[in-house]
């Protein structure tokens, strides 16, 4: 791979409220090409592979409590568990998993960028 951040297509998955949109915005500001993969809403476990075909897949972990607080969702724990079930294939194949429960936006972005720089 060359050293151009735009040479990679980065897919970002995770449950609602994990910070996917925020991470994508931060990475795109740095010149990376990203795709938000709404895998958590799909029953097709391979959707992330078929539609996006990312070079790198980043999975953002988020607890039920943080997910519902961040997005002001009126969910039950079973709703979050269903999203995690739908995301299990992407989780198993992720190149990088970032737990967003205790990190702020800059911490999540820093972890992603550190990993991506190693890959370039």
C-alpha cells in the first residue's frame, strides 16, 4: 500500500450510539475514505462485505447504557442485544475493535489513526 490515506476504504460498524458518524467525520477530515455500514439494522450478516467491501473494518463497541444515553433511545436491553447479534459477523472479522465506553471522541479517533498509520 502507498502512504496515501485515501488509498484505503475504511468501513465503520457498531451498535447505535457507538460513535460511528463521529469517527467517520474525524477520519474524513484527515483524508481517509470511509463508509458508514448500518449493519446493526440488517439481517444479512455479510452485508458489510457485499455492499462496502472495505479494506479495513473498524468495529466500535458500546454498552447498552451508553448507547441509549448517547442517542436518547427508549430501548430495552434485548434491543441492544439484537444489534450485537446482527453485528457478530462484522465483529469477528474486524481489523480493529475500539471500546468507546470510556473514550471521548479524540481518544477513539487517536486509536483509529494509530492503527491506520501502521497499515499504511
